[in-house]
């Protein structure tokens, strides 16, 4: 599911199509209604809260700015930050593990470590306490 969310928000960085058109394409072969709903909720939530998400990411970057990040790293961080802040039933460690795997799969050799460091700071500063106990 996260892979599909990542693909949708990554494509949105390049294409002039609407988010709905990108979602339709990304979800074209997905048969699970549950996964389709989750992907749509995540993508909608990311864009509805983008300013807040980007602000949290920016506050946890050291010697970097959001516009200097690779697109892969930025999209994975947006997805991970959204999940940490707005999906109350996902444990912090699950979010970190899944984001690191996405960064390793699509990013550079250093993307996994970079994403881990930034999301760990975001989780410690902004994630709800109960997410640590799930």
C-alpha cells in the first residue's frame, strides 16, 4: 500500500495531471478495495496537510533544505511524516521500517539512513505518545 502511495505522490511531482488522474493510473490494477481506500486516504491526507508536513520535515533537517532533497527522499519523508502524525493506529517502528525500505528501494545508497534519521527526529518531536506503545 505504501509503495502505491509513494508512486502517486512521486508522479505528482512531475505530471500536470490531477491527483485523481494519477491515483486512477496507479491504482489501475489494484483489486483490493481496502488497499484502494487506504491509498486514496493517504494521498488525500498528505496533500491536505502538506504545509504542516513540510514544516515538520524542514524543522528536522540538518544542513539541508526541503528543496535540496532528492525527490525520492522528499516523497518518502512526506509519506512517513503523514503516517506518523495522522494515522493513529500505525506504530512508529512500522512507519520507520517501511519508509526505510522504500528509500532503499527507490533512492540512493544513503537514502535509507537519511530517511531513518529525519523520521526518527520527527517521531520523537511530534508523534503522539500512544503511537510508541502500539
